[in-house]
C-alpha cells in the first residue's frame, strides 16, 4: 500500500462519499434535460471532492489539495443552488439533503485546512504560498 493511502478512515472522506452517493441518487431523478446538463456537472463536482480528499491526505500535496478541496466544495454549493433555481431537483427534500451535506463537508474541509496550517506553521513544506 502506498504512503498516504489511509484516507478511507477519515470522517471527511466518508462524508464526501456519502455526498457523492446522495448526489448520484438525486441526479437519477432529474428530468432528461437536467440529468445530462447540470446533473453531469454535479456528479463531476462530487467526484472531484472525493478525489481531492484522498489527495489532501498525502503530506506532499496537502496544502494545495486542501485549498482545491475548499474551492471545489464552494463550487459544488454554487451548482446545487443553480440546480435548485432551474428546478432540476425533483423535490425540495432532495435539494435540502445534498445542500446540507455539502455545507457540512465544506465546513469540515475548511477546519481541516485551518488545523493543518496552524499545526505546521506558515513555513511548513505544504503551506500555501502568498500568505492568504
């Protein structure tokens, strides 16, 4: 097993997998028009989140992947809200389920990033450059 492959036990990984599964189920119920448009984008966004969680668990990629993970979660929130606006979700409950999950995941991703920054300090090898 390669170094850093122990992401499967991370709570954020489990949440990301749950989000991807919930999103897949919701998109399956979209109309054909929305399923292959915004639905495809939503599926891709949740898959990217799962991949970034795994990548962020590797020390050499941690800072960059955590930044990308936070941006991907925000992007997913935007897509979910857009899907709600164009009435892609079959019900408000379907929207609420994925929206709640992505908000929780985004909070956890941000907390993980802050923890990693505080733990290693600003001159850590995986710290983002530029001071932001």
